[in-house]
């Protein structure tokens, strides 16, 4: 089994690349999906978040209002750190469980850890490769404003709350430039998948 990490900046197209790799045959372990699962109502991370941020961040059905919580943490680095310390350990533990299952059932698999905060959370250690989906920051801003109907200031706050995309690019072993045509990104993604297959 080969395990590579996939990351990028917000609105860089990481999910698009992840889909291309999955279509090629890779097994995707999506940290965003896991993060949504571990904060569901009454789970341990949910309980800690409600204790820390208060009942006001809940929707009427008791689930966490992700938009409201996002507004809090994107504008307050200290609060973001608090949330990360609650959620990351749960995500890391669940990810390890899923990797063990894949290794048992599909030992010859190419596994992609799709993790927005791969480097920041320390989940980049011991991986075969670190794949960074890259677009320049001005493209990130434009895409994020369109995608999430944000003002430029809101988009910039979200982008600046993350590790700079240029820093992620420096730490990559493989860079997929997604600032051009989608078909070009697909071709590069397939080449990357083949490169990972060759390591098995």
C-alpha cells in the first residue's frame, strides 16, 4: 500500500484533483468528511465544541452551525487553534482506523489522504509523497468569491487564516498546478496516480 497526502489552499481545486485520482483507481480518505462526522451531535468533539463556544453556535436541530463557527475562527486565530485542538485528534484517530482497514482489505492500494490542513496538523509525516494542488493567491481569491459568494475581504480572511499556498508548494514533493485548463489538471493527475502506482 502506498499512502500519499493531498492538500492545497482553499479554492485551489483540491477536491477536483481528488476526484480525478479516485476515478483513476485511488482510494480516497477524505479528512473533511471525517471532520464533519466527528462533530455530529452528541459525539465527543461536538460536546467539547459546545462547552467551549457555547450553545449559540448550534442550529435548531442541535447540530453545529458551521457557517457561524467558521466566521468566528476565520477572524480569530486563537479561537481557530482552540477548535483545531478539539477536532484534529479525533480526525487523526479515525483516519488511522480507516487506513488500517484499507491495508487489511486492499494491501495493494494507492491511498490518498485528502487533508486541507495536512502539513499544519502534522499528518504529512511518513507519507510516500506530499501532493499540493496549487493556484496563485489572486486566483484563489477570485474563485473563492465566486464559489462562496464572499466579498474580497471575506475571501482574503479565509485564505490568510491558512498556511500560505506558496509555503505549501515549497513543502510538496509533487505540485499539481490547477490555474490552467481543467483537462490539463486531469492529465497531470493521471500521471501522478501512475507515478504512485509504480511505487507499490
